């Protein structure tokens, strides 16, 4: 997604299941920009 920023989600993925999964992921309350940029922290 970072490589093609500025494109809509349907233009980023050819697979309809990946598109739905992306929208589901971003629909969650936990999916804030800050939380998504943190990673897992398990290095």
C-alpha cells in the first residue's frame, strides 16, 4: 500500500477478498494511524 499511496483500495488489490479484508481491517477501532505504524514490537 505504501508503494502505491494515493490509489483507492480497489486499485491496490486485484483480489476481491483482499479488498474486503483491507476495509474490514481499517474499520476496526484499533486501526488508528498511530497503532498501525507501531508494528508488533516483538523484535
